[in-house]
């Protein structure tokens, strides 16, 4: 029996470490004195000098930080075998898809990420056809559980009949719509009878701030019209999540605005939620400073210890390790970084398939075609990218905590999908995990 190498140690504070056992998913808070003894055993071999040492030993054996070498090796092999099998199963049994109805949009937001890389863009003014919708639905059959509508802007008036067709095609599905909300009011008549429908609408703070950031192409303001649509939707029992794209210039105003809305429309608390999300265009330093600020200032725990996601859903969408720590659950190892390598499928009006919302419309980043014929062309970039195929990840102890990092970030920073990206995982593990742990314990 000897201490394993397959664990990650994060400093929680001056008195404690967070241990994460990547072989069995255990997460433990370890006192510095215990860590010192464990480190000594790793260097010099296990030796009991006091009865307390025996207690530590028994705990470490129980939590499998101390194992027979052959058992540790077998556990690791079994993990990779299981994860590979789960990946293939999920890729073949997709339950959720996104329909990109059009790339057209009536807004001219200064930070729109869909304007980037226009020289590589495959965006057109085409609209998804009913024939395309039928083909997509038929591809997944009874496996399909969720359909999301995306763009461009899906709720343009020209898409009214198409949206109606999609929503009425199957009543057993859950639907989601990501919209700028400008025509939400006009669409409520065909949305109000859908039982399993959630809509995300963007407001970037109070009227004065929002109307400087999110305007029509002619520069006209949009806040008042979007707000009317939100209220009409809530009045018709449609669940709304208000998305706020934040940077240094609107963070505090967005928070104040959220509190005002929560107070003013308290009667809708069961169907109204919020998400504050740092702009993709922020550089990493600014972006992660905002994340740290949010986790430090904006976290609210329910009585059962869970994070109140209605206040800021972003705080629950970090690395799964954060959520597992808070729920006292074991950590599930990550074979891939995100759903871009699992079940995400975006279908656009050009007949192309994508797996990442930030890649949609960039032909170079597509997975392949679904129309007029089905053909997967770039499987290696998205579906086959795992911690076993990335050289940097094979010997990294953190690999199963991050799944190799963001595929798109790897491509944009290095020109290759086959590289790992560590900065996001390190940020959450070294900055946010200790912060959340200490706040949760208080």
C-alpha cells in the first residue's frame, strides 16, 4: 500500500487543503497537519509515529488516497474504458438539438461575437425550411427530448410561421429560445400554450445603459419594447431568464437593475431568473476578474446548501467540480471538456452542423453537413478530442478535472484542436474552488 499520485491538491486557506481523488471522485478538506504527514509518507514511506498517524492512515485508505499499486492502475484503466464507452453512447443518443433558424438579426450590438471572423463566415440570409426541420427531427426520432431555437435572431417576424410549425410539430418535447426579445410580444400568442418552454432574453442593465449597448441597425433604442414583451410573457406563465452581458462598465448597474426587477416583479419569482455573463470579447484577465468578483459578491446559498441559480445561473455553470463540492457529491471525471464533444448539435439554414454556439456560422469550424445529404467531415476536431488524444493531457493529473479544456480556445490560440487549454481549469481550481469552499463553510 502506498500514497497514490492520482490526486490534485488545492490550497483552500492557511489551515486547509482541498484534495480531489481523480480515481474515485472523492473530494475532501484536509488540514495542513494531515497534509504534512501524508507528504512525508510519499517521500519516505508510510510510518506510524503516533496513534493519530494510524487514524490518518485509516482515513486515507478509506478514501483511497492510499492503495495497492496494481489496484490504482486498474482503477485508472477502468475509468478511461468507462468514459470512452459513455462518450460514444452519448454521441449516438443525442437528446437535445438547436435549430439556427436564420443568421439575420435586427440588432447591431457592438459586442456581437457572430460578427467575428467574417472572412470565414458561411452566414447568409437563408432561413431554415420546413423540409430541413422535418429531416432534422427524423434524424433523432424518439430519442429527442429538447429543441432550442437560435440565430441570428430566431424571433423575427418573417419566422413566425416557421416557429409555429416547429413548436407544434411535437408536443412531447421541451423547447428553449434564445432571443433579443424585440418581437417577443408579437410571438406570445404562439408561445403561451407550450407547457415546457423557457426563453432567454438579453437586457444589459437599466434603460440608459441597455440602450447604448443593444440597438437596432438604425440606432433606435430597444429597452422599452423588450420589457413589454418580457412582462407579457410572464403574464402568460412563460418562463424567462434575463441574460446580462457584463463588462467593467455595466457590472454594478446590472446587479442593481436585477434587484429592482426582482423586487418589482416578485409575483413572477417562480418563472423569472437571471444570468450575468462576462462578454466573450473581454480578454482573459478582465473576464476572469469579473468571474472572481461574481463568485465573491453574488453567491447566495439556499438552506439545503445549493447555489441559488435564479439569481445568477452563471455561478452554477462553472467546472462541475464546483457543483460537486457544494453538494457533497463525488466528482465525475471529465473525459471531454464540454457538450461540444458530446451532445451539442446546431443545424443551420445552409445545411451545416456545428457543435459549439461560438463556432456557428464559421464553415471552417463545422462538424459536417446534414442537408441535402448527411456527411460528417471534421469528427476529429470535436467528437474525437478527449484527454487521451491530447498529448498534453495524457500525463497531467488535472486532465480528468477539465477534460482537456475548450476545443475552440485551443484552435484559436494555437491553430490546432489537438492541443489542451489549461487556463480556465486552473482559474476555477486555484481561485474559485477555495473561494466557494470557504464561503460555503461560513
